[in-house]
């Protein structure tokens, strides 16, 4: 597998981006292609033990930042994002990974990879982390103001991915709304409800956020603005609960006194605590954004993974994992063939 990584994507680039690439190359043995200003990438890479690893650098002297817009993306052909996209387009790599500006990655994917024939707008898809069972949520940031026909295409792509990659037979498709009734939501949501209901998809109707978390649908469709807010709010709530527990339990003198008084009991309960520990660690892992790495950009003719701007090395590594899994699963061909049925 050959994976291109934007070395100047994350907020703290190139540190996490390069370290994540090294971790991925070490674990899976893939060829990792780092794109960015070559000298800076080389200096960062020299901080790591790369003996025996298949990592090479492709020079991309320009860097797209959060301040750049679509017009800048078109103009800056030698940026790390544009150069990385072209490597995928030319068949020199199977996937592109970036924790950079989402608009820049989206624009570059459209300029260089092009949309899959028939797809009107792309969508960012991710597995929703706080659901009882696997749930694919899209869009989470690519298309903020979609039309009902765009959301229908999102639903079709999501259903193909859920069935072929997530191994969910006849996936249930839900529409994110503020109520179960068909008349709830904005005009776009209400019109989309009827479009989805008349389609050949296994449409289960509107789903509220609480039903998304309970796994009432396998694929949940929404506009990019709402989906992005839902994911970020969920991450914020998980983080808040963790901070709240720490602050309330250990934030004051009484908390520490209580902990000291509990020590004898904790020693007695130690075997039970050890039995609970694997479950606690799984919960922590499941709600950690870094475990998910990023989102798959569906609808463009190539595998593109978009990560958090605040990605650490582990998040970059897992974004690379997502890219290699999507490429190995032949996601692009499956979506193309599924849309032709």
C-alpha cells in the first residue's frame, strides 16, 4: 500500500503529521509519501528512527493554511495538498491523508481527482463514536447547504459503504431531524424526507440525535453544517464529562480526604477493579477522536481522508489506517458500481 500524507496539515505541523506517518510505516510496512517543503520535512523526519521504514519525501514548496480559500487552492498548484492529490490521480499512491483545511482538501479533490460521474456534491463520512452500534454519519462538513437530491446521493453512497465495507446487510437509512414526524425540520429536511421515502433505500424515517446514539439507523444523512455541529458537540460533551468527574471527585480537599479513607476498601476491591479496567479502557478508546483519525471524502474519484486540525500523531496514524482500509476495500469502485445499479 502507498499512502500520501500531507506533512503540513495539522495545526501543529509538521510534528504530529510526520510522527504519525512514522508510526504507520512501522506498524503496517506501507510506503508512506510525505509531501511538503522538503527541507523542513527532512529535518522533522530526522528526529525519528526510520531504519527499515519505507518513507520518502516529495517536495511541495507551498502550504495551504486555514486562511486560504478555494481560489487560493486553484492558484497554489505546488501546495502539499494539490501535489498529494495528483500523486493519487497519477496512480503513484492509493490514498491521500491530510489534517489540513477542509475546504482546501475538498477543493483540491474536486480540481485534481474530480467527482465520481453523476455525483453532484461530495460528503464527509465518519463512524459516529457515541452510538450503541456502528453508525455511519454523513455529511459532517463538505456540503453545508445541500439540496434534497444531494442528500439522496449521500444516502446511496453511505448505504453502499455500510453494506460493502461495514458488512451491514440492507442498511437502515435515517434522516437527522428534530423530530420523528415527516413535517419536522427545515424545508430541505422535509423535502428530503419524501425523496428518501420514495427511493429504493431501506429508509426508516427521521432520527433525532438520541436515536442516532442508540443505533436506530445504520446510515444517518444530514447537511454538512448540522453534521459537523453534531460530531463536535458529542466530542465536547464526552470531554466535559471526563473533566467534570475529575474536578468533582478530586478537585477539592474533601475529595482527596475521601480518596484516602477509601484506600483500604480499594485494596480489597482491587481484583474487581482490575476486571473492570479493560471495559473502562475500551470506553475511553471508543470516545477518543484520535482513534477514528478522520473522515472519508465520498463522491470524489480517489480515496481522501480528512483529519482534525488538532490531530496528534496517533490521530494521523489512524487516519492513515482509514485510508489504507478504504483503498484495500476498493471503496471507490464499489461506490461507482453501486451507483450504476
